[in-house]
C-alpha cells in the first residue's frame, strides 16, 4: 500500500466507523525520499482526539514500512462538515448518527436567531419530527436529539 492509502484507512478515534479521509480530516499525504508527511485538519482546534489521530497515523504508516513520518496540523482553512464524504455520511447514518446538512455560509454579520437553528431527520425511522435535547452530545461536534415519532434518542453530527 502507498502511504496515501495507509493514511486514508486510519479510523477516526471518536467515530471508528469512519476513516479520517471520510471525515475530511485527512488533507494531504506526500511521500518522498525523506519520508512521509501527512497534513490533517481537526474538526475543531481544541479537538481532544488530535493526539490519537497523530499517533494512529504514525503507528500505521511505520508498520507499513515508512520509517520517517511527520504529521502536521493545519487549521486554515478551518474544517467544515461539508468535507465529510458521501461514504462518511452514509456510515454515520448506518451507525444511528444523523449526518450533517450543508454547513451555513457566513459572510458579513451573523444574524441573531432565537430558537432551534438545526434540523435532523431520525436516522432510525426517517421521521422529520425530531427535537434537540442537548446542543452537546458525546463530542462537541455532535448534538443529542430525540425522534418524536419512534421516541429513540440519537446523535446529530452538527453542521459546522
């Protein structure tokens, strides 16, 4: 396997059903005579899984025979949920996590909106009638919601 193929196969530590590539965190992989350099952009700058991502990339690339591996964190442009691949979105839904919709485009002043601003269909039964229970779920990237049709709680990967 090439270094790019190995890096693309590394699972996200918080969402192990997705790879870093499917999540849009893996930005670039370069292989040259000096070794392998990998660029990643975390879902947000304070992401607690960043160290685990870096360690997993280094471990798997070294196991594949790449002795010198450097992982660089890139914060610009900032990660957006639009970078999640179609396969990643499908895998989120299959795992019972509502995938994000399109990220809001923000130019100029951000208007103040009172009340719920996000919507997610239930990934279990497909119902549109859901409510947000908490803006923060098991990670800062996800909100906790409940389906009003089937009553099941579920995570919603937020649009960022």
